[in-house]
C-alpha cells in the first residue's frame, strides 16, 4: 500500500448561520487505505467530505490533494482532479440502463455524435478489476437491487478514473452478503492505490474492513488512528465523549392479547409479491422481520396500513381490514387505526414521515394535535404546541438550533429521533411498526432508540421491527420471521442463552426459499 499523504486538511472550518459544522480540523490521510469517518449525527462528517469534494467551500483553512493546495469552485473541479463521491441517496436515473447511467455527463460519442456504448463498456471491462462489479450493462436501473445500484455508483467513479473515493453511509440499505461484497470491491480499489473514505456508524464494519479511523464530535477532531491498534472503547469515547455501558438485560416477554394477525395473506399486485403469509403478534412482544432488500417487507407494511390490496385476512387492533379498499376507504381506515393506537416509523423518513420544508416545531406534533388539545376551534394553540414539542424532543435528545428551522436541516439521526418522539409520545401506543429504525443513525442514537423500543415492549405494546441489520433484529426481537422472495422461510424464537438466535440459520433462511420447511417449525420446546 502507498504511504504517501493523499489528502490533508489544514485548520479547515465551515461556518453556517446556526453553527460551526466543521471547526478547525487538521488531519492527513494516506493513499492506498480505507479510512472510516466516524461521529454522531450532526458531528460534521458529511460536511467535511463535501468540503473535500467541492460541494461546499471552507470558511477557513485549506485542503491539500497529494501535497498541492486546492480551491474547488464546484464538484466538477474535484471530479476533474480525480475525486468521486457516492451520496447516501443514489444519483441514478431509474429509466436508463446501467451503461447510460455510467456515461451520463461523460458521454463517449462517434464523429457523428452517436453514443459509443461499446467503447464505454470495453473500457469498464478493462478497468473494473473486480469480478464483483460485473453487471448487465443494458439492464434498466429500476430493475436492480439496492446492492446493484451501489455498484453502478462505484462504476461511475471508475469510469471517471477517480483516485480518491468518498462513500456516505454506503451499507445503510444493504444485506449482510451485499455488505461483504461491497467491501471486497473497496479493498480491491484500495489495493490499486486508491484512497477510500467511508462515512459510517457501524463499528463492526470499521474493525472488519477499514484501515484507519477518524472521529469528529461537534465539528472538532477528537481522535484518529490505525484500526490495527484501535480499542473499541477508545473510539466510542471519542465519538460520544463518555463510556457507553451495554444494554441492560431484558426480561422475558409477557404477552397479552392479539394486536396483529396475517392469515394466508398474499400481495400479488406489487413489485415484490408476498405469498401465503401467516403470523400473529401479541401485546408485549417484539417481532423482527428479516430478509434481504426487496423480500416483501415494504408490501407487508403497506398492507397492514390498509394501503395495498391483498388476498387473505389481516386484523389490526381488532379491526378486519378491507382487502381491496378504495383510496377514500384507505384514508378512513388508516385514520381509525391511528386513533386506536397504531404508531409508525416509516422506511424512508423523507418520503413517508416528514414534511421537509416545514419547521421542526410543526413536524414534531403534526397529526397529533387533536389528541393533545393543541388545536381548538381550528386554531393552533402555539403555547401548548411548543410546550409539548419541547418536552417530546428533549425526551429523545433531539438536537436542534431553533424550532423554526426547516426539519430538512436536521441531521438524519435527529430527524429519526424526532419521528420516534412524535409517534411514541403523541398518544398511547398499542401497536408500533418500525421499518429500518436506525438507518443513518449514530452510535448513541441507536442505543437510545433500542432502549425506547424495548421500553414500549415492556409497557405492553406490540412491536414489529423490520431491519436490514441482522444484529439489530437479534438484539431487539423475541421472535424473528424471515422472508425470502415474498415467502416465510423461517420463524426463530429467542433462547435464554448467551446466543439467543442462530445467525447462520437465519442467514440461510434469508437467501434460500427452500429453507422454509426445515426452519418454519423450529421452536424452543
């Protein structure tokens, strides 16, 4: 591996009206290594990398690339100098093919101006270096899995001959198998001498796959070093400023009445069909749903909310749902379920749970104003609204500079904590449905969210947790239902041992539809 300095920050700061997002950071990073960029949500990680990539300009200080001071006017300047960045939300055109997405903006054409896809493909085949990056060049992006879309983004950087790569939360939506595949690709790029920066919250991935660690807290550098000599406690302390004790032992589930039942449910008019699914969830237990992305998880949530047609029977909080509701019937049905105590944390917080252009204050209570007497005779009671919002947000340690700030300006982790605060504290909850509870959330916030989910379960709430993080499901669940290609392929029960779930068997069930008959009945006697 190269040991020359690839990137250097010299007293770099970035000041916004409400904060110093990056505060006098000095650090150097060697080439030919994978560098983990760590810190709590809002610590300045993404801002620092955007400064490197030219999406933002430093307020103070300077950035050196291979020893030379650079002043990017735009990301285009950085790309031209050999930098590339994969944002947390992919920048792909779903209706175009893989090769057209890779060529977009950097088209290779003949003398007559005709796209020369063949030449672009030959160049990629020659330079991609890893068999793991093989794709059907002519397949439309909308037909790809999340992991395959991630590969397209990396191939875009290879096509642009990027030598310094930045990936923002690259494993947030990947299955365990896809995560291993992604890091195999990144290691092959590292071994070619490229410099790779990975913004992540997953410390297990850092120790398994990265070469160095670098931590920001409140915009300041608080630690940096080699993974080979690193201690987990030291990194956690650098991230959160204190030691974090392990989660307290959880007591066995004490179950009550049925709160959610699927009886021979099939959802066929969907991108990811579900077939003949049956399960029951009772008060006082957590049901985890595991599966690779696209196994039918989203369709299940939409069906239990009454937003998607299905065959079979679904009962939610003693209400039998209409199997083919009209839009008006869906709206009335969902309103009734919310009144009965259904709380929802959606898979995509931007699309499903937040009004991004509105303020933190509005988002923190919207939908729960009637239950909390925050509106009277059609008028918002500003004092009562603000008092409730502050109480809820403080309870979940949501960090914000102003209640009037658009919620889009909060970090992803603080947005997620705001949603949990609103859903759990806005009224009494009987059924909590959580899809990807800690996606893009920092270490301390993950701990807080997990504690609150277990507290709800202990209070008697029935909880459904859908997550691509198997470790998360094993930590939270009393039972784990595994889906593969829309079918139940395993049902695993927590054992009162040091290893409550069998990771290997769950992994097999996630990827092998034939596993259903051998694992469906597996249960502690």
